């Protein structure tokens, strides 16, 4: 099946970086572990969580924060546990781009937050509710309808995963495409973007590429880009945004300028 048809969106493949710095798995895992409080805080800010960065660090050190909602605190702890679990999968070579890993991570990310967690919409007790995504002045985006057993969601996921594996070899492009695939199709009742970003980082780190965190300072830009993605089904802008969020963004841009400058013979 054609790549874009299977995933549900398009992008300019020629704009995706060809050269991305790679390191050993131990090196990228070490950075992810060292940056974990920042990664957790960045992700929580994208969800509108009011915890400050010092409060996140304090909570991850095992000290509760007074005056904060239990639900906000649990979201932080879920993000931290999910991050540690992902790190363990990557370090042990057990991370896999498949449904089992996707749903396993969702079970940690959205625990006690989503309507149900750890399985696709329709595979649990709730089979009649279909969530949607608010797009502000542009209304709402509604994904595939929730149906008992999730036959269509599973079909879309299976086909999408197959074309990603067969037709995209570059890990950065594959990782970014999977994130946007999960965000668009909304396989879960909630926590889709968070879980899909964890999968994105699992793909990257397993290939020796540093993980990406969307900085808290870029929250508005992220949200605006995602609205346009939902409306236009064009991922070119979001992929460029993700490149700019990568810690090696400057090197990636420089390397790919050099690559583009080499004449084709």
C-alpha cells in the first residue's frame, strides 16, 4: 500500500534530513537518563500541567508537593515511570516498534487518567465513546469511530506499521512519522501524543540517535503546528519542528546543507 495513504497524511520526504548524528546506545541512554527531569517537565507542560521544573525534580526525588492536585502529581509520576520503562527497553535491546510495546507504554503513560488504558479504543469495556481533539477556532478533529473489538483501528495500525517498516529506512523519518501517525489516528482514549512521542524516542534511541523533547518554551508553537497538521494532513512543518527540537539540530542542518550541495553524478 502507498505510504501516505496508509498513514493518512503526507510530507515532503526530500526535506527530511539524510544525515543525523548517531552514537552508541549507552551514550544516548545516558543522556536520556540524565535529562529525565527535563523530559518529564517538558511533556507535562504540553499537557497543561502546572508543576514547575523545581517541583518536578522534587517530586522525582520522592518528596510530595503541597497544594498541587493529586491528578497533576500522578501525571508527572506516570511520565517518569514511562520514561524509565522506555529507557530499560532500549538499553536491554527489547524496544520494538509494535502494538505490544505501544499499548504497554500507554498503560503507564495514561494510567488513571484516560478513560481506559493499555489497549486500543474498543478493546475494553467502553465501545461507544469516540474522543476528539480540540482545534480552537477551527472546531474539532474526530478520528475513527470507536467500535467493539477495534477492528478498523487494528487494521489501520497494522497497515501503517507495515509501510513504515518497509518503506522508510531512515530512523529519524520513521520515528517522526510514527509519532504523527499515532497522534492523528488516536488509537487510545487519551494520551495519544505522549505515548506516540515515547515510541518516537524508542525508535531514535534504538538507532543511536538522541531522544527529542519538545521544550516547554515551544509549547505554543507545537500546539499551533499540530492544529495545522490535523487540518491539512501535511506533516512537513511538524517534521521540521521536531528537527529543530533535537539537541543536534544545528549539526543536522549543517550536515544536510553539505549533503544537498554535493553534485549528483
